[in-house]
């Protein structure tokens, strides 16, 4: 099971790795502890020990490991938790020039969740998985507190259809929802990111009135270990993201921009789908498997995630 945690929770007003965030439960459990509860329940249900691999960044790796140590790994087996760091890429200003950070060294940023395959290979994670006899690997972001990391139906469906990967989906709540959508490109499975879809495409409907591009990719992905190993042999394409990035100017003074001023480059995990002949898409219920925490307030905030989480577990009892 492999959640990634690329940055800190600055958008949430949280000073620290996003997984350490307390999103308002009465128990004050962090996101990491909630995910750990999910895995412990699966271990008990299936009577197995499930390895947990957590991708961190150079920025938050030390803090993340210390958090787990301070909390005694939330009762999970220490030997079944592995931390590894993702790669980084230089940041460029709007004229294409390199920037320096506050320390006077090259300003770099994490290379996106699509960098996870190369990071797994470079850090020996794939070899460790093969040694443990792991066949299927679940990938997902740390900030979905209802993520179902162990899903026997999902694995069984991929086995039955004889594919090497699968993704979970939801029907878009409305055309402008900020989610990527499944599609096919030149006959291969793919995803169009919400930042790269036109308004016309987003609103397009079929003869039944359903959105043509309405099958959301919620970043809950399942890969066979053979596919992981093959994809890790080469880097995925990079997408530019216009961001506010601090830098040292020519006078050696730190500049804190008020609007986007530079570009970071990110690989997206779903670009790996295009290397597959086919894949399974399993549509799930939003209220059961999708409670992301991305914004401080409003949609996909701690408030909405807390309600979804509490409603789900209230209904399970």
C-alpha cells in the first residue's frame, strides 16, 4: 500500500507534513493515524501483514519519520513501514531562468506524484516488494481520509479481466469539478487533467444527457508489480504548473511574490496508463471512498472531509 505525501499542509494553514494534520475529529487523530486504522482493520480481516510504503519529499521526510516515531507507528509493525523520498526538478522563472532558494542553492521542487515509479526503483522499493512476494500495489494520495487501500473486489476485478492496472472513478458532481477524467487517447487508457480540459469538453453531453467526460479519476490506483517495474524504467512526461515561489534576487534578498511568478514541473501518475493496453475502471460511491482534504475551507476542506468520514463510520456501526 503506497500513499504519497509530496508537500506540507500550507494550504490548510498547517505547519508540517500534510499527513500529520488533525482535521477535526473528536479523537484528534491525524490523517496518518486514520489511514493506519484502515490498514490495521484490513490486516485483521485478511489475517495478513500488509507492507506500507510512504513516499515523502526532501522537504518533509525527516518530520514525517519523527512523527511516526513519536506516535509509536500508531501500533503498526515498524518493519512493515518504509519511507522513501521522491525526486526533485529545478524551478524556472517566467523567462526560463533558474532560481536560487533562501540558502543560495538551486531552487528545486518535488517532481509530482508521477515521479513515484522512478523513486521506487531508485530507493530499492520495487526490489523490496518483489522480495516480499507482493503482486498488487495500491497507489493513492495521503489526503483522502476515506481511501480504501485494501480492496479485494478491486484486485479480483483486475485479475478477472487479466489487466495490469485499475483505477477508481466517480461521476463528476458538476461539469467544472476540479478532477481529471478518464478517456482514451489513440486507443490507450488515459486521463485528462482538469487544468487541461476545455470548457466545451467539460460540458459536452451524450444523447442521454450524461457528461461525455464525466468519469472522474480520484487517484485511487492499482498496479501489478510487473507494470510498476516496467513503468519505472523511464520518466513520465512533465506538466508545468504556474506557482508562487520564493527566490533570491540579484541583490541576495529573499523575494516573496504575491502572485504566480515561476514554473515547477510535475509528472502525473495517470500518464502511466498510456503505457498499458487496457485497464479496469471501477466506479465507487463518493460518500464511501472520497473525502479529500485540499483546501482550508469550502469544498474538499477539513470540514467536508470530517463530515464524510463521521457519516461513513456512523453508518457502518
